[in-house]
């Protein structure tokens, strides 16, 4: 029984952390289309303090067209827990929350920490790979 439970937990963890990819060109088109409607004010729960909310501006992207490891098209719903990992030409990686990402003057800008309010900026022409994953964090829109 204990062995079956452990196997089930491992299977759930593997499924829930599925990573998708999207080409930088395709991502750029989708993010430009979504931010044309402008940013909206949102609130999410604060996992550190249940009595306070985190407020920020979010893009209006509803779904992102992404590809799994087999090259099959999938649609990932944008939510406060979805993260993107951007790989640059120099091999460095930057992480953003998808709902905070915007493209301004060929620079990708977004939050890397909601609690601390830290942002990342990346010149768009330096991006070689974009991976998307639901980080499983307990953020929810209020």
C-alpha cells in the first residue's frame, strides 16, 4: 500500500510539472497581441500572509500556444502561477511570471518575484529559447 501511494505521488509530481516550449518569434506575436489591450490591475493572495493581497499590473493574455516535448500543440491557460524561463545567447536564464510579461521597445520585462516586487529585463534579440511551466505555486486571482 505504501509503495503504491509513493508511486502515485511521484506520478502526480511528474505530470504537474510539465514543461512546454515556444519559439521566441511565436511568443513575441502572442504577447504583442495580448498587451495591445493594455494592462489590467489584479490582486492575488499572499502565501506568506493570508491577510494581505499582492497587487500588480497583468497582461490580458488568456492562453498561450505552446508545444510539448513531442512537438504537439497545447494551450496553456495564463494564471498567476505560470512561469516562463528564458534562455539567452550567453547561456544564462531568466525567470518571469507569465502574467506580468510585456514587450517594451524590444525588451522583455516582467516580475521574477511577486513578494519582493523584483523585475527582470531581457533584450529580446538575446533570447534563444523560451520554456513555460505551471510552477504549482498557490497564487490565485482575487
